[in-house]
């Protein structure tokens, strides 16, 4: 082959060849050589080298005019960037290719076609800048790529346009902002066998949770057709979260969570035409409803992609951003790109800011949360980046989707809200780079929010929420820099699984309390008996709501089990292998009645706080089947998902006999105490629990003192009543006496004991009391954890030395 310096096939390229073929191509060559032997599917291809681009510029005498054009750029306000970019691109597009480049390109293309056994092979043509995909920056989306290119004429046209894309407005601006202006930035072009994902699916993978920086998760996004729809944020993709530590065990299911996105559009290849330009080779059509409601990958395929991604991450020794595709003709999976993940979520900062809303108003829209802060201001609805000058500094951008043309506009926004997109879309990636909060994939924000409306955007709870009006919030700072770890284990009280990955970075010894009822009310929303005894629900609208929520699941019962196991699995994985103590549901009957369909099953009680709640419900004739679903979900977490760090806890257990019945009921439902290390705790929140503590200790594996209910029932007051609230004090001598006896009983019987509550963080003396009594752990709400640890450390200094 003539001029071999212009052409390098993937088997001739490795990661050290960035100067020759750019970051994208050098990574492809590295993977092709090192990872295909390990079973990872990577389509073959070749690179047209950066030397070819330099010769193109030299022969056409482009170096000086391009250099002079860039010198004329207004680098302060970029006021003339449009004119500079257009002139630069015109210079390139008017230039001619030297015959030796055309000859090399055509011969390499025919060689690849022959090797693949297809005349005029369909190929993907991608720009690969020589300063691209460095650890500090990603050129993703700044330069052009072309898909479904066939024949020598289309191929040359695509390469020509790739050259010109080095001078798109966004690429010029990006180089200046990233400090690449002094570098010799050239462009290589990658030509790769096309994967027919237009007949199947494709997407993006992060080998780290991109929002929290949690390193043990792999996040996979997928849509029907070409993955460009995900990158550009045109669709809300399917998403899976996969747990690395259980990925290699073929007996376990490492998928922590899956979400079926709407996948609004399907990008496909257009029919080939002799005269079609490189830019007209793909079409985007609306996805049929059946496919919108169907996952675009099977669980087996998700696990295979996750395993490949894990191998790629291990090979490069860093978190990776990977593009994959499934060929609809042969049903095979392929990796088509991999680059270092450049925005690794939040840094594990020593100073943490905790945002919390002080009040709420009408909820206008919600979606995926990017960031963990709050912003408010005037909403500005803009659907085309050409109208970007309408967005004033600090306003909140509301739009359908974004792409790289939006980048200069996004910098002015205090928050970004989109109708479409997922966590790997353009809007999400740029929001992370800018440190701007965003609500992605809201579905209807441009309709639900009025242009100019004052709104508050909150991502503080783990969900992206948009409220009407300017709401107040507060920010507290937590300094972790000098914080030690006390001997008494500090644990977290956790209610929202969406925050688990982020909270796992806090100093902790695990989760002391996760309330199952929060997961049921926020994630499932339907009364379990309305799923089991569906025919007893008589309201057609309620039935329609149940039908909509459970659509796509094997059964209504499996909806409950799958959603609950996902919520608990996320938390258990985030803190793995530390203990995560899950309290079985503790709704009161009035709270259960508020769930969808709940009014058909719940009794009306005069005082639900001391009525049918906790253990008494679990074996009751009317709720027993509901408890069985809870048990099935917990069995799935521990057995199928392999998260045996989950321990279970029984609330409001009035008598020892009741405890025995519940443990027996759990065993009937596949949760046998001690089997696979299963420990069952009991809440100490009723005086009878303390008076018979030795008997309860023979039955259960641990105690968790619920100071709120214990105080209420010891002092005989309603903790929700403002009239007697002044009497509600955990440091009351009677309450402390019961807590002291609970701790001592646990010690006598050799079981663990902890306490869940606010008091140890609010009151240093109370923390000192618990530490002196030798409590094993104290669980705090996230916003109280640091203060609680400080109080525990201080208490341990003062703890009397046992002789």
C-alpha cells in the first residue's frame, strides 16, 4: 500500500499513538489489540493519520490563513466567533485533497471491505483530535462524526467535513477555554466497520456513578437505534445500575436497579443513494409505543456489557466513558468507543455543603437530579440555541434537549431543566462540568412551566424537583478535614435510596436505620393489598393508576417486590460490606390508607399511633399477605443480589410471644434467622421491651433503641401534640433509665445495641451518657452526622476508665 504513514489499521495502533491518530483512535487501537483477546467485541477499522491532515493543510497553503484567523478571534466575549469559524471551515472545504491521501484512503477502505466480506462496507467516520480525550478534558460532541457511510465518494466527503469540524464555533471556543491554543492540534479520522445498531440498540456506559463519584457502580444507558439520540439528549433512555463486587459471581444478580425510559425516537440509517451526502445518511423517527414500554436490552446483555466495561476500566486503570452498540443482524454486542471519564462526579471534598428547603409549594416538574444544591430564579423557556441571547445571567434554562451548540448559553444558567435526556446526555455531562444543578428528563417542563415564571429548583433530596415561586432554603457546612472516627460506631439514618451513593462518602460505619415505609410510599406508592387483592379496588380511576404503574412487570406482586428490592439494594450496595439495618414497614393504618388503593383495606382507628402497627400487622389475617411481599423483596436482596450485609429489624413488637410469631412468619417466607448470616433485630421503643429485655435478647440478634417512641410511651404523651411538646425530652430520668437498662441487657446477653435519633447530635450530654453506658452504635440523620460524631469523640475522651 502506498503512503502507509497516512493509514494505520487498529492492529497497528496503541494508546501511545495520540500524536499520530488522536485520542479516540489510539484508544480503539489499544482496545482492539489488548481486549478482543479477552472476548470484548470491537469492530475493526483504520485511522487516517494526523500527518494526512497536515499534508492537506500544507499542499493547500492553509496554515497561515488559519493561524491569522484564530489570532483575530475575540477571546474575551467571542463576539466574532461565528465569522471566524465560518471562514476557517470555508477555507478547508474549498481545499482539495492530495492524490496520495485519496489513494491511501481508498485502498484502506477496500481492504477493510474485503476483510469483512462486504463490498462497499458501511462504516462510521469519526473525528479524532490529537489533543482529544486527555484526562483533563473531553472533546466529546465538539467535532463531527458520520454514520452509515458507504462508497469511496461518501467516505472522502465525510473525511473532508471532519477536517472542517476542527473549526466549528464550539470546537474553537472549547480549545481556548481548555488551554489547547498553543498545542499543535491536528485531526485524525477513524473509519470503523458499522454496527447495525439501527436494527437493535446502542448507548453509553460509565464505570463510575457520574453524579456521586461512587466507584462500585456501572451505569448503562440504552435506546433503540443509534446511540446518538442519548448523547444529544433527544431521548430518555433505559438505565441500569450494576454492582461491581457481585459482577463476577454467576450465581448472583448484580443489577441493582433498572428503569425503562421512554426512548422517544429511534435513529436509523437511511437507504443508500448514489448521490446522498454524508450528512443525509441517517433519519430519526418516533419510537412505536410498544418499544417505548419495552427494555432495549435483556438482563443477560446488561451483565455482559458491565463485565466488558469492568475489564476496560481495569485495563486503563481509571473510570471510563464507553459507547457500545448491538448489531441487529447478528445480535452481537460491540464496544465502539472508550475514553477516560473526565468529570468523576463530586470530589470527596473535606468541606461539604448541605442544602435543605425550608418550605415547599406546588410541584411543577420533576426528573433526574444532577448535583445536590438548590437554585431559584426566573425560568426562561428556549427551544433553539439561536435564541440563547434571551437567557440572562442567573436565569433558569428550560428546554427540550441540548447539544454542544448550547454550551455558551448553559454557562449563564443557574439551573438547567430539560424534557428529555438521561444521566449520560449532553445536558447532564455539561451540568457536571459547570457545577450547575440540572433536572434532566422531566417530560413536560416546557409545558408545565411558564416563560418568566419564578421557580425554585431543588436537587438536594436526590430527586430533581421544580417548585413554583422563590422558596427559602438553608445551607449548612460540614468540615470533615479534622474529623476522627469514634470507637462507638456512627451510622446513618437513611430514607431516600437515591442519596445512598453520595452519602456513602460520609464518615460512617454503615446504616443503622433504613425505614422501609419511605421506599414503599415514594417508590411503590400502591398499597400492597391493592396489588394482591386487585379485584377489591372498585374505583376505576384508582385501578387505571395501578395498571399504569405496574405496566411491564410480570405481575402486580412482582412490581412491589422488584421496586422494593431495588430501593434496598441500592442502599446495601452503597455501604457494602458494612451493616445496613432495614426496618420492616411501620406505617400506621391512617398512613397506609393514603397509599393508592389503601382506603379499601385499612381500618379506621381512633389512635393509630398505638393501634395496628409494626409486628402486630405482620401476622394479622388481613395484612399477612402484604408482609409476605416485603419478605420476598428482602430475600431477593440478600440471596439473588448477594447483599448479605442487610440485617432486618422488627418495629413495635409488644410482647416476646409476638416476636416469636413474626420470626416464624419470616421463616415461612424464606427469611430464616442465622441462615446465610441473617440477623434479625428488634426496636426497643415500648417499656415492655425493656422490662423483658433479657427475654427479647434470647430471641433477637440485636436491639435498636427508638428514642422517639420510647420517650412518648414512657411519659404517656402524644409526641405530635403541641400542647404537651414541652414535656417531650429524651434526657428525662425515666427515659434514660430505660435506655440504660436496654444497653446493659444487651451487654449481658452478648448482642449488639444501638440508638437511632437526633438527641445525641443536639445534646452532647446525651451522647456522653450513651457512650459511658457502652452503646455499640448511634445512627444519625445525614445533616446531623458530623455534629453527632464530634459529640461522640468528645464523650469518649471523657469516658471513665474501667478498672
